[in-house]
C-alpha cells in the first residue's frame, strides 16, 4: 500500500469518526433536552403531590374533627331512641305476659269445670 493510499484511508477513517462524533453530539443534545423535560415533569409532579397531600390532610382533619363527632352524636341519639323504644315496649310486653297467663288460667278453669260436671 502506498503512502498516498494510506493517507487516503486515514482521511476516510477520520471523516467517518467526524461523522460519528457529530451524531454523538446530536444524541447528547437530545439526551440533554429529554433530561430537562424530565426535570420539569418531575417538578410539576412534585407540586401536584404537594397539593394532593394538603388536600388529604384537610380531609383527615374534617374526618377527625367533624364527621367522627357527628357520627358519635348520631350513635348516641340512636342509643337514646333504642332505650326509649325499649322502655315504651316494656308495658306492652307485660300486657302480653298477662294475656298468656289469663289464657292459661282460663284453660285451667275450663278443665276444672269439666271435671266437676
């Protein structure tokens, strides 16, 4: 191989390396752009997470301070209503027990009358 051919080969290889380097520079530039976009998206996401966290804390406070208290009030009211209903039903229960006893006594009286007759 002659010196001129060697130089031409070297020149051709250098041109290929230069082209490859330019492509790499473009790829690196694209990678930098993508990285910047990713950083911006991450910041946006972090801001949204902060907003969601604030809303969750607000919701927890409402649950703890308002809804639980109101549920407890409703439960206590239900318990009072249940007691009142039970107290109101007590005389009815007693009347039913007396009616059963009267029927039993009536049966006994009929049986006694049938034995005497």
